[in-house]
């Protein structure tokens, strides 16, 4: 039955009601399975008789449906061909004819379709767009150019590939010439309609989109048609950089005019031309420098000019980087003018900033933090000043220091002047980037960061000053946290923590931000600046106060608003590790309360990420000795989340439950977990890509803990069905091996014998063609897992025997390429340890290798010796794995990274009883040689070179 438009419209309206939205979304999901659902949504979007909100909801639903259901991971259509064709046929015209808010959603959908289809499966798109250009009416142009920009802007962050350049060249060939002709026509129409506000506005919107598209098409290489006309294009850009028309100016201080939006986009394009194509653009650049300077010197402080000022400053920053033009600034008088007329006006607090500080404190914080305010005047002015300082460190420091002294003198009676002085000091004191992990690692040697803090700022940390002055003092510590020694931090930490008691939202939030970053801080030796022993004594008071601040307002949206407080909670729990056990009951109570409030309306992903990481940290460090407490307290709220289908939280819940299973003793596992097995094997759950990692981890943890129930209830085959489904997807194939590993580790061969040949056949099929490096590594690890579990009935001979049932020569072809060659690339200590154990048992116990694979035995011995002697061969994939290990170790769901021969028992280590690998190898080889009446020694003598014999003999003597 086809989708019902009336029913869908009602459901879309219901999704706008918080009381009905979950039920309505579930019903829409059922509707989406019906034929032509996407076309029904487009019909709703096109229905002028329906409310705009309904049409907008339909456009949003269409975008989300296309994102999930247009193509699979291999790029194959999931929709019928006729539906795909109809979508492409109708979508462009519909977007052009729609209101701007709907255009935005449909543009995103077109971008998704273009990701898979443009240009090879949608070759006619650019011709279709060009055919709709108009030299008389701006409205269709705006729609067409919006579509074009939504597609072409995808190129901006991409790396160069042949396929990408073929796509760009296709666009240049089919779109370039008509586009340039439209650009000329647009310029003419703006001139002709200078006194017609409506028409002028429409043509300026057209021009602004054209500027964006010039950037899109030039982001990798300047197209020949632009290069040939660069002089004319530069004239046009300059004309509109200095253009003025009172008809298009706005009276509202916060409403940016279309002229200023266009000027901002021109400045962004100028920055690209200056930094990427300076050799071609340099001769046209000077007038733009003068005009940008004039613009910055005369523009007002209203917020509506913020984007323009920011982009103009970014352009001048790009100019300062160039060889030809940077010397324009190497003059003390020029630098004085820059600081007084451009930098200071744009770093000085405005009335609008103070209003945001008071009325929208969380927005003030997010904009103020480094990296989160890319379009702010302050950051742009600071970046410009730092670029000049990088070129002319001495003169810039001297000039700015004189202004700092001047504003500090005024700051004795005017806190705003002191705020300006501190910001100027921060601008010249920091060299390089301020990193999220360490703050400012390098400072200007011409200033004294610690002395400035002690003499000018430290008193504000504890004094009765304006809240912004307090924030300045805290942010100073935050920025230069790496510059303070351990002893200096011990003196500063107490006053910093006291600011958590402030009544001011921004002050206590900045205090929490800085406390969290300081607890993350390590010295040059990698040791924490504040070890757990120094935090544990006041951890309870810190956590109680942070929870009090978080729970101040129990409205779901307000409770989740401040992710910085929850991040601080998470960090404290990570630092004190099992020191949280005395606080367990209280902390869990707070976290569960927050969970129950959040689930009503999850609204801040960063907040609930840190929230579940905090729970994960507790489980990781405290579950082994408190499993009953966790099971009692967490099961009910987590079960409710699963029952109510709170999709935002489900991946986190699955991960925490998996971690709880992994951390808890076998006799402490609740029967509740057995009830999870059936719903966890529902394939619909695995079709949501975000669920796959968490579901995999939970299933992999559940299988060994409920092994008896798995066999008795006939769940081995459904689990293997999940394995097969995961293996079939490019983005999920690695997770398939986690499920498979759990079966091998949990059951003897008798349980999975009947399936093992099919398992290998599926894997071998995936390895044909061009398998990814990650897939080859996972196969190598899987082989070693089977090979190493000899005592359980597996082993290398078992693997070879199963492989022979597919093809008698299959193993001989796969072993050298996919096991021996890939094993040195294994990076994690537990994986390398597993490989050493596997190779040892092959060399000592495999009859097939001992009799049939003489060459294979010798090669195995060579790789075995290399594995013991050498560090990992880090491929790009392995490098990512290393980075991932380091990253996740910072949070609750991670694992530590230790050296191979001191490898302690880790989570999911297959052989935790083997602590020192080398000692184990010696003992095992000696025993095996005796057990087999000297056969190992005989193979060494017959199959190895003298050098190899000498290297391995030490292990059997």
C-alpha cells in the first residue's frame, strides 16, 4: 500500500508537539517503509494549501529519509529506479519555487543525492541548472544558484583525487561559461535597478551566491575561465566591496544587510585568492588592501557588521602571510594605526557583549572559547595581530605593550579598560595555536606571562571585582595552564576552585572549564599535574557542588544546557578512578536523576555524551567490586530508555551495559542481561548505523556471560546472522569480527563446527578484490585467535582443515599474504601478544605445518622472531588505531596501552594469565620440544638459516 499523504501530514504536525513527537516519529518510520514515501513528502512540500510548518517538516523528513535510504554503503540505490528518476526530475524545480527555509532543507537533500550520483549518474544536472538561468528575474537564479552552491560547496574540505577533479572539470565545462555570462548580467541589473529596492535586493542575493560559487569552483584550483577573466572579476569584486546604497541598509543593529553579507563573502574569496593564488592575484591585490583598511576604520560596532569585520580581518591576515605585501605593515606608524584603529576597537567589549554575558551566558561562553568563535571580531583581530607578530615580533610587541600599559592605567578605575589590556596581552603573549589539551604551549619571549599574572591579574581571582574581570583572570589561567609549574598550580588551584561558588553563571562555568582542563594536564614526563591522591580528599565536595549547579533547574532543556559542568564531573571521576567507591551511591543517584530528566527531551548531545562518559568511568573503575550496586541502580533507568526507544541514548546505554558485563565477576551478572539477548538479535536495531559499535560491544560481552543460554535457546545461528550482516557492509565489516571472536572465545568447536566453513567462505569472499588494510588486519587477528586457542580444540590445524573444505589450496594462498604479511602491522599489545602465542603453538604443535608446510614453518619462524624483536610496523591504518587507543584512554570506554613484554591483563585480553610473553615462549617451547621428542629442535635444524637457528635456539635451551 502506498504512503498516505493525509496521514503523513497529520503525523508531521504531531512531531512538532513535544507531547506527541516520539509516538509520531515512530508512526512516520512505519509510513516510510511504504512505496513512494519520498514522493509523498515532496507532494506535501509542494502543497501551497498546507501550513508552512507542515511543508517545512516534510522537507526536513525528506532530507533525513534520503540521507538514510537513498543508497547503501556500496553506492547502490535502495529506492526503486522509477522513484529515483522522479525525485531527480522534480526536486530542482520544487526547490527553486519554495520559500527560503524549505529551500535550505531541499538543498541539503540535493547535496546528499549529489554525493552518490553527481556527476556520473546525474550528468544532466548542471545543464538543467544552466537552462533555468534568467537575465530578467532574480528569483529563479537564486533557487538555481542555491542548488549549485549546495553541491559545489562539498568540494571545499575534500582532498585532491582524480575523481574529484574530473567532477570539477565537468562542472567547469558545462556550467562555467553560462555562469560568467550571468555574473555580467547580474552586475548590469544591479546598476539598472539601483533605485528599485525589491529588484535590487533580489539581484544582490544572486550576486552573493555567485561570489560563494566562485569560491566553491576555485577552492582546489582556479578554473581557466576565471583565470582568463581574473582582471575583470577583480574589478567587479572591488566595485561591490566599496558599494553603498541606502535602500538596502537595515535599521536593526542585529540585522545584517544583503550588501554587507556580500562584502563579507567577497572578503572570504579575497582571502582564498591571496593565500592560494597569490602569484596570479598579487597584481590586483593592493586596491583591496586599501579598501579593506578603510572599511575596518569606518565600520560601526553594531553586531550586524560582525561577519564583515571578521572576514575583512581574515583577508588582511592572509595578506600579512604573503611575501609581496606583508612589508606594507612593517612600519611603526602603520602598526600603531593598525592597533589603534583596527585591533583595539574590535577587541574592546561592546554593550551587546555585556548584554550577552548577562542574558545568554552559555552562548557568551561558547563564543568566547578558542575555536568556537571563528566569526567573532575579537578572534579575527587577535589572529591578525598574531600573524603580524610572527613576521615582526619586536616592533609589534613594543607597539602593543605601550597600549597595554595605557589601558592598565585606566583599568585602576575602569574594569573595561583592564579587560582590553588583558586581551591585548593575550594576543601578543601566545605564539602558535592554543590547543584544547594543553592551552598555549609556546609564548612570546619578549613578555613575562607569570609576572603579568602575579602583578596584574591574580588579585582578581579572589577579589571583589566585576564578574567579567573574574572571568578574565580564570581565562588567563586556562590559556597559560601549561606555563605554570606543579608548585605554581598548587597555589593557584585553591582560588580557582573557590570560583565554583560564584553566583555568576559565566564565572562558575569558566571555573569548571579550567578545573577540568587542569585535571587533564600532564607535565613533560607525562605525569598528571594533579595526581588522584591530591584530588580525592575534596572530590566529594567538588562533585556535590557541580551536581547542585547542574540540577539547579530541572527543566530538561535547562538541565542539559551547560555541558562544561558535566565534563568537569566526568574528568573528576576519571582522575580519582576507584577512589569514587566511597561516593558511589551518591554519584550514581545524581547521574540517574539527570538521566531520567534528560530522556524526556534530549537536546544537547555534548552534555549527554559527557554524562554517559561519567557513568562509564564509574563502571570502568568501580564495577568489579560493586557489580550488585550497579545492576540494581542502572538497570531500571536503562531498561526504561530501551523500552521508550530514546534513540539518542541507546548507543550509550548499550556501551555502559557492555562495560558493566566486562567489568563484573561472572557470579555477579544479573539475570536481567539474559533478557537483552532476544531484542539485541533483532536485525532492525542493527540497521541504524549509530547503534552498530555499541550493539557489537554489548553482544560480544553478552555471549561469553550467557553462553549456556545462547546454546540452549538456539541463538548461535541468529548471532552468526548478525555477523554475516555486519560483514556485508563496508563500514561495519570490522565489527563482524568482534562478534565472531566472542563465539570462538566462548564455545568449543563442537558448537560452531557446522558453521565454520561457511564463516571462512564469507570471509574469503570479502578478502578477494581490494580489501581494506583494516579488514586484512582483522582477519590476521582472527586467525591468531583460532590458532592460539589450541587447548580449547581449535588451533592452526583446525583452521586449515575447515579451509580445506572450501578449497584444498585456499589456506596456502591466504596464509603468506593475509597472516604473515599483516601480523607485523598489529599495533595493540594484546594483539601482538596473541600473535606470538599463535606462532609459538604453530611452530611447536601444528602437525600440518610440521609435515606439509615446510616452507611455511620456516617463514612463520622468521616472522615470529621479528615479532619478538621489533616494534610494530605502523601503517596508516595502524596509526589510526594507535591514535584511537590514546584518545579513548581519556574516557570511560577505553583501554590503556602498555608495552608488549610487560603486557598486564587488559579488558578483553584473550590470555590474561600470560604476563611476560618472552618467559612464556621459552617455557612453552622447552616443554613442547620434550613433548614431541625433539621435533621442534629438528625443524629448527632442517628449515632455518644458521642466523635464524642461532636466534631461536635460546628459546628452547
